[in-house]
C-alpha cells in the first residue's frame, strides 16, 4: 500500500470510528476464542472423568456423558477454527439498513461467519449467507427488500460500504453509491491465480448472487460463459445450501460432480474456506464405479475424443452411437426393456402348500405390479418372498389344526357309526389316522421348501448381464425401439459387442447401467445423494441427467456449464432446452454472459474464434479490465532448440512480472508430449500434466486443451508444433477453451497465424 493510499483511507470521515469498530470486533473474537478454548479444556476434563467413570457395572450413564461432551467439543472446535480463520479479516462490508416495521437503523457488518454479542444477542458480524446480507449483494441505495423465512422485509438502505482489511489492519474504505465503479472487484480480478476462488464473497455480483440464492427447493441450470464464475458460484451455492438446510441434510448427502480429479484438486482448497466440509467431491465415472458396485473396466472416455481429433476410425458411426446412447430415446429403449423384465418377473401362479391355496396368483401379481411399485423390481421379489414366508408361518398352524379337525370329525363319525362292522371300522380308523399323519407330515415337509420352490423361477440376473443381453442383440434392441431402423440397431449392437468382447464398457454405458440399477436393484442408501452440483455440465448427456435424477429420486440439482465449451457434445448435449423441458421442468434457468477471468483484449480474440462456430451463442462480455493484446509468435517446429529458447525466454519474463501460474497448452496428448520433449531439457521446473496427477507447485504445466477446461492460469502459452486447429466445431471449441484460461496474458506459438485460425480473426485483436 502506497503512502498516498494510506493518507486517503485516513481521510475518510469515519476512519477513526471504523478502526475502533475493527479493534472491538477483533478483541471480541479473541475473547470468544479464549472462552471456547477454555470450554475445550473443560470438556476434555469432563471426558477424562467420564472415561474414568466408565466401568463394567454401570457404564451407560458415563457413556452418555462422554458422548455429550464429545459433541460439545466438536462444536467448540469448529467454531474455534472458523473464528480463528477470520480474525485477520473479520468482515468485508457494512450496510446501514432501516427496516420499515421497526424504523430503527441497524448497522450490520458482513463477513464469512456470524458472531453475536453473547449478552445482548446483537450481531457483531452477519454471515454473508444470511437473508439480510442479500441486501448488500442485491440492493442499490434507497428502498430495498429481502426475503426472510418466507416473508418479505422492506426498508431503506442508506449506506453500502466495502473494506479492505489485511492482517487485521484497515487499509481501505469504499462507499458504494449508484455511480461508484466496483473497485474492489477490479482489484480482486487483477490479482494472481493462487487464491482467487476464495476471495469472491466480498465481490459477488448481482447476477451471480441470484444464482447462489435461487430457490434451493428447485433445480437450477446455468449457462455461463467461460470465466463467468460458474464454478465459483456453484461452490458458494453449496455453502449457502448448507447454511440454509444444513439441519436437514448432512453434508455427506451433498455431492459435487467435477469433470476430472485435477479439477477436484483445484476446487477442494476452497470449500473449507466457505465452511463446507465432508461433502462428496468426485467425478461421474468414479461415482458410478463405486455405486454400481462391480469392478468395471472402462474405456478411457478421452480416447474417443482423441480419435475424433486425430480423425481416426469410423468417426461418423462412433459419434452417432455416442449421441444415441446419451439420448432420451435410448432411455425409452431401456425403460421398455425394464418393463418387459418386470412383466416377465411378475408372479402369476397360486402359492399352494399341500393342496391348499395360501395366496392367489392374481393377488400376488397385483401386489407386484401395482402395490409395490414404490420399490425397485428386485426388492419387490424380496418383498413377495417375505410376504409368503410370513403368510405361511401364520397359516401353517391353521392348516394343521384344520387337518386335525377334519380327520378327528371323520374318526368320530366312524367310531359311532352303527352301520360298520367292527373289523371294517377298525380298518377305516387306522386308514384315517394314517392319512391324517401323512397329510400333516406333508404340510410340515412342504412348508419347509414351499417358499423356496415358489421363488425358484424368479431369476434375478445382474444388470451388467441384462444390459449386455440387450445390447448384443439387434433384434432385441429393435423390439424396444420405436425409432431405430434395422440397420441402426445392427450398427449399435455391433459397436457394443466390440466393447463387451474386451470385457469392458464405455462412459456412455454408465447412465443406462445406473438407470437399470435404480429400477431393478435400487441405489444403496449410502450413495443416494440429496443435492447434486454438476460443474462442466455441458459434457453430460441427456440420459446422464435423467438417470441421476431418477436414481437419486430428487431434482435438487445445480447444473452449471457452457455450451461453447462443449467439446464432448458428440455424446449428446447441444442445447439446454430438452434438459429444461423433459428432465427438469421445474428448473430455474439463468444465463451469465459476463466474464470475470480474463482481460478485454484476450476475450476479444476468444470471441472472434467463438464466432466461427455457427451455433447461436451470444458474445461474452468481459468485465472491463485491460491488459496486453494476445501475441502470436512464429516458431519453427523443426528447430526444437529455437522453440525451447523462445519459450524459456517468455516464461522467464512472465515470472519477472510475478505471473507465476503458467500453462503451456497443446491440442492433444500427443502434441503435449512433443512439446514436453522439447522443453524437458530446460532448466525450468516443468510438469507434463496427466488427468490423475496433482499440479506441482511452482511448475509450468503442459496440459492438453481438453484437460485445461475449468482451470485458470496467470498466463497461457498455446503451442502448435504439428497440430494446427482447423475450422471445425471440435477444434474451434478446444481453441476457445484454451484461449479463455488465462487471466492476464495469452501467447500463441505456431508456424503461421492460421494454425490458430487467426486468419479468420480481427487482425486488430492480436499482435503478430
Ligand atoms: N464476483 C467475482 N468477484 C471476483 N472474482 C470473480 C467473481 N466471479 C468470478 N470471479 C473470478 O473469475 C474467475 C473465473 O471464475 P470461474 O472459474 O468460477 O468461472 P467459470 O465460469 O467456471 O469458468 P470456465 O467455464 O471457464 O471454467 C475466477 O478466478 C474467479 O475467482
């Protein structure tokens, strides 16, 4: 901070008062921390005592004590951690608000945690997620309103003030009025790529706030341009969700589905800062692998993308199969197949034990096909089995006593019958008694096996076998499809067969398998999520969304993505309309066009590239922040030394400018290996990044374009040695993704500007 800045903050009319307030807050936090630590010691003492009291005779009371104290301890510790983490910056803004009903003005300081005066219960810090804090994000000065617990509160906002507090010292105060430019945002955006995701609670913009706070009881779909804050918003919405519904949903029931493990690593540092712990962070594939409960061998999903990029194989039929398998039409085929299985499995026979019909087949059939439909099909079989077992248990003694009565009555009749001679009577009596014994023995015997025998025909094949049986047979597919031609069924089946022959599946098979599991076996409670957050959702297929929704039996989804970055659109998704219409008709939809990541200059060039792709995608509007124009540099790929020296030199000067997070992006894995071969001899720390690796700190990473999606760097160097980007959809998208990764600097290295389609861009948008 310069001396001039110091002077300007001190010049603020409320400087002294604000410093006092900050000191008071810090002091209060310190006191609370001390008390909490004291409490902790107190609880630890209590626990020690409870352990000592734990004896064999009467452990129950001590044990309850122990548990009670343990949970208090946990509370104290989490409170402690949260408070400790904010002491250097207890709040970031203030609002002065007069509620219309109370008429008294409240001065509220907004921060990442809430803190109350333990005596007066007045807020010292208000949590950014609380209802009233919405006024800070949403409201202009003047008349404002916010929703709290189902009611609308109205009032007057007379002050909106931002603070810059570093290490507990007040560095800046900015009052926001109608015309004030959001300086804090500008400052935050010009920062470096190390810790930016964490810092946005202070600068969340109105349109982003609307997504974060959109009804948590409805799904939301966000189409957001590259750098519009989708990931950031999704993470903040999770935090908001837990704040609002945490008492109903434990964090273990929330899940983020990220595109790859690299990305999880990238976001995982942020969540604890937002007070989010223990939530599931995984990829669709990893989740499916554990949920489907069998060791599935899966073809690499990026292998297909590489084949398409390399123009290898029968790419047309491959694309068609991929998109078909991701379609809702295919879901209908699977549904019809499941219906057939259900019909075939439905019981029809009477349940008979020793000539008695204990339960009519018709009744069992009705139970299975109508009453028990709330259960997955195989669970219904289990239910029928236990129903028969219970029924048999109850009816067996009735059957036995009925037999007793029947034969005893007959015996009585014979014994008192005068018409029979005594010898004959004796024979009859013996016969009857034998028969009675035999039938009773038969009841006993049949009872032991009756249910088992009845259930024998109900063969519950596993979903993998069933799926393979369907997909290996064009005739079967045809039976269940109303749209596919014979030829298409053959192509589809042959494609699947080739995969099954290798004892494997592909990514596109996971949605149908999960759907079948949900309908036939049911999803294990442990995997049943209550709220799901999907990032990079443009890479999902319609079937994936539908399967997840039906499998989890919830529509609490937050889905964020960007169709312009849909490099896997061959799998299916190329519009949100069917997702909104067919899968989440309840969903709110929001589009975010503003990009916060990168400079106007970089975005101008990226927009030129996006325009080449003839889908109606609106231009991305960068938040006004200027920087250098993208630079095209000519290299000679056959002269590796020249390429290496050029890259080394540029990286060194970027580092001198404190731009430390740097990525070299190549079109494919293969291109990245070529680049690596050239630069590995360099003295610079370089990492050739693979999907399952963590990014090493301080290294320049070489990353293929498809894997760079979702990541960001201070500077990006896109290098083309042997693989120029061509004017086709997939290449355009990959180039666009790569170009939108840098925050500050973009360099392009190739033989000719046309390697990056720059011959089709506005020549004013780059320097060559
Ligand atoms: N309101 C904001 N205040 C400060 N920084 C912001 C804000 N919104 C977004 N950013 C920053 O902009 C960058 C892009 O955000 P994020 O990665 O969430 O965007 P995205 O839409 O997921 O991008 P992409 O689709 O390209 O992956 C991040 O550095 C983030 O911190």
